[in-house]
C-alpha cells in the first residue's frame, strides 16, 4: 500500500491523517511528513476500535506526505462487542436510518437470514444507484443519496448502513485500501454485525472484498476522513493511492459472507 499527499497550507493548521492501516505488519510500514525537506513532528493517536490518527502542526507552505506498508497474513478478527451493538445501530450524521425505516421494511420484509439479507441489500443498493464521480457533496447522507440515485463509494456505504440499521442490524463504515479498484483511490465499504461477526458489504462491486485492508472504522464518514484540518486552512493539492496484491486478485461472490482481512 502506498499513499502520497501534497497539502497546501494556506494558514497554519492542526492536521489529522487517517491513511495508515489499522493493523500493520511489524516493521513493514513507513510514514514521512515533511515541509521543504524538513521532517515535521508527528504524534500517533490510537482510536480504540477505529484505527490510528497521525496528528501534526503545519505552518504555511507545502507539506508532502508519503506512506508505505506491506501487509502479510490476516487481520486480527474483532468480536462484536455490546458497545458495538449499541453504537452502530443508532442513526448517525450520514446514515439517517430513522428516516429510511419504511423503505427498509418494504424492500426487505421477510428476509431474516444473513446469507440472504446482506446480498439482498447490496444488490438493491447497487441497482438503485449509479456510480458517478463528483456527483455528491461532502454533506450528503444516505437519504440524499437515495433521492439522487447516484454517488461514490462512501454514498453507497452510507445507504447500505442506513438500511441495515433501519432493520436493527448494527452497521458501520470502514475506510480501506482496495487492490483492484479502478481508478485507484481510498475506498469505503460497510460492515454488518450478524451472529457476533462483522461481515463486509460493498454495493459498488468495484474491488474484491477478500483483498481489502482496513484503515479505520466509524459510524460514518465523519469518523473516517483521510484528511482533516482545524484552526487553519489546508487544501489537498495532490493525492495518489496504490494498493496491489502479490498474485492474482481473489474472486468475489456477492452471495458469500466475507470478513475483512
């Protein structure tokens, strides 16, 4: 995995990045954050149950970020906690499940088994929406996405999450590196908690779920943005993301229950 960002700092700001994989292979990652070739002081903050945030103060000028990671083996599996069952069944900023209850119940009434419900929601969202780059605003949530019938990966994920929560299934958004994604970028998918296990749902079908690598997890995109800045003004000038696997990409069957990692 490789991520390169060029930031234009218009006014000095506190910057937070979520681009590092949640569970790195030991000694197989590096992060460089520099301005005019000088390393900036960076603090790593672990968000329990979410991922890692890298935080730094940037003065005016250009900041260059380069992250590299090589991942081997499988991600440690995490059980669905009692806190997860409470937090991730509630409506949130971009997944307004309370406003989509009638839609969810009408479309998926009688589908109780997870091996049927998750593919049904994934397929329904995939047929209702068109993937159109630049079609949504950063402030759009699941309801607006359904009305517009188009969006990008985060919009697909928000709608899946809102529908699942409307059916009392805990669901969350996960930012990932996605080998096979074209064009390559950071990617967003949903995870649903069923039977004590988190299963991946990606209604875009743009990358095989078995090769995804977790970056961070949260209620919705408000918790998983790859770049945030505060008390200043920062613009993203350039972004390059690369994620590949050693060998052939795995097959993906929407009817198969898949866990991340």
